[in-house]
């Protein structure tokens, strides 16, 4: 039955004559070219804003036309790129990846609006880098060829390096940029090694020599998984690569550093777009299904340790930006705990929670940036009584903060509920860890918020202004989405349902086949 489902999903992959995904990737890159030709900074800003807005419109149209009943890849584009190496320009989206396209576009638009007056130097270069990062991030979510995916993955490094190093707010921003890049290069080496092993040792290439049998197509790799003796190696390499980007312990230290030294809108992009967790869902588990099932316990332990450790560290923080960085790491641990359950609740909860990261974590980091811009600090000792002098900012903050801890009625509740159910169904100890993580989350967020927003008015406040209309507009869209998803999560969960079923069946079927072959071998040996 599972085999028939996979075959039907493979047949259901839809190719299209209109290259919508290429347009989504290419529009920001064309915007970069257009901005480079302009000399007027104001005109360049308006053009960048128009390109980001048009990109958001394109991605929303894609979601509206997406067929959630089809679990295969849709809007596929297939062109030969490097025929001698069997490398292709292969794009497609399914229910797991499609929602991340409009969220990437929305975050980029928000970043441009927030940095409108904050960036005074090299403004055109800053806009160009933001749009280029948007384009290559879209490529990461759309790429179905492993080399193409790796190309987009690595192209994010120089872009983020310059965004942190040139426009950071800390004195050690260049050190933070270098630290981030070195961490990502380390993870990139592991990712490249895994891709080469997948291409060389794929069953279809076993009878070929040279480069003629290399396979980089993700759909082809799914049809014929690696031999069991290689799956543990590939799974470990992919887990290492994506754990660095996520981040998971012990590769998490770059995020608090970047949060303190980088520009808030750049950090908002990093905490909002969890590319590492997406890579774990998209590539690590499906491409090494047997190893994924065998080592799911290890994945659960890694997620659980990250969840509790980062939560305890967050409890001790006195700086809002560092607190939000550790909170983001802790939430990543919860997502990994849910994924380790290898059930429908886990994968759907993970996708929905990643969607929430784009809304909640990025909005909170932007609010921290608004405070930093006005007071020059986000240390609790310099704050106090913010609710009295900045009521509009306080209202926005508390909405996203309550969503972050999973309050019913917000988008955080259905996502965390699904992840808790996944942990409970897989192992009771994981459920206890997830519950402890939720308690820690409420503790560090509520405790810090009480001191900063409801305490005595600090002398540093002076005559600071509340958030301006443009800043309020930036937060309005994610705020509305937080409420809509909290009240009607089923509409968003249904988008990934069929794709999640296909994802889960492709992993569990391989384990069932292996168990069947082992049982048959034991029966034959007993008969002999």
C-alpha cells in the first residue's frame, strides 16, 4: 500500500510551461541588477521596496494556486545544466516547502521597511544584498537538484557576512560575521561530502564508471535509497551540516553573538528563516530513511538537550536580544524533538512551527531593534516601565511574546500542541522534556517582560517616542497572521497534510522493507 502511494505521488509531480519558480528566484536578482545601475538613493529604495512587494505578490499567487491534495512536487522546472555530470536545473515545491516562499518574501519586505532610515551608509549595496539574499533563499526552498541546492546554500554566506559586518550595531560586528561564516563553512563541508556520497553510491550508479552514473536529482535519490551500510554516514553528515545552521548544540554559539553584534533586521532574518531545520526535514531524514529510524532516539536526545540547555541559559539573560537568540535555539530543540517522533503530528507541527518562527521570532527581534534604536541598549538595567512610555510597542511585544510561549488563541499554540503530541506518542521521556521546555519558555519570557515593561520607569527613557506608523505597519501583518493561525490553524495544516503523509510513508516504508528482509533471512537460516 505504501509503495502504491509513493508511485502515485511520483506520477503526481506536476511540471509547468510557465517558469513561476524561476521568476520568484529571478525577480530579486533582477532587482539587484537594477539597483546597481541607479545613482539616486531614494529612487533605489523605492525600487527595492517595489521589487520586494512584487515578490511577495508572486509567492502569494503561488500558494493560492497550490493544490494541497497533491502530495508530489508542483510547478516543476526541469532543464539540463551540466550534462557531463548529470547536474540539472530542477525546481519544485510541495506542501512542506510552499509556505516558506511567501514568508521569505514577507520578512525581506519587513527588513527593507525597518532599515529605511536606519541604514545611512552604502544604502544601495545594503538593498542589493537583502534582495540577493531573498533570491538565493527562495532557491534553497525550491531546488530539487542537490548541486543546485548546495549552490544556493553557499551563496547565503557572503551575503550574510557583509550584512553583519558592514551594518552591525556592535563594536565586534566583523568578528561576529567571521564567526558565522566559519561555522557555516564547516557545515558546508559536511553537506558537500554527503552530496558526493549520495551521487557516487546511488544504486543506479553502481554499474557505471566515471561520472556517467552520478545522481544529483532529489526525486531520483528518493526512489532508490542508499545501501544500509552508507546511510548512517550520510545521515550523520547531513545532520551535522544542518545542525550548524539550525542551530543545535554544540554549534549554537554563533547565533547569540550575531544577535548582539548584527543589525536587528539581519538577525530577524536569521532567526525567522530556519534553513537548517528545513534541510533536516527535506533532505536528512528522507535520503537516509533507515538510519533516520534507527537513530531517531539520538535525534530526540539532541533536540531535548538543546531545548532544556538553551532555556536554562535564556533564564539567566539580562539582554533582550541575547534572550531572544537563546529562546530561538530552545524552540529549535522542541521542533527536533517533534521530528524525532517520526509521525504525522511531528512533521506537521514542525512545518507549522517553522512558519511561526518567521512570524514570531523575527517580529520580536525587530521590536528589540526598535528599542535599541531609541535607547541605545536592550539591557534590562537600562530599561524599565516601557509600557508607560511606549504602549503601542508594548501591545505588539506582548502579542508575539504570548504566541512564543504557546498561549491558546495564537499561532504558537497549535504548533506546540502538535509537537507535544508527537513527543508523547514516541516516548514519554520526550514528552516530559517538551513540557519542561514549555515551562522554561514561559518563565524566562514572562520574568524578563515583567522587569522591562512593568517595572519602574528608567531614567534613561527621557522623551523617547513610541513606534512610528511605518514600524507599526511592519508588525501589523505578522500580528494578524498570528491571530488567524491561532483561531483557524486547520487551513494552514491542511496545506502540508498530503505532503507530510508522503514524507512519512517514504521513511517508514524503507524500515518496513528492511525489517521484512531481516525476518525473511532469519526464517531461511532457521530452516537450514
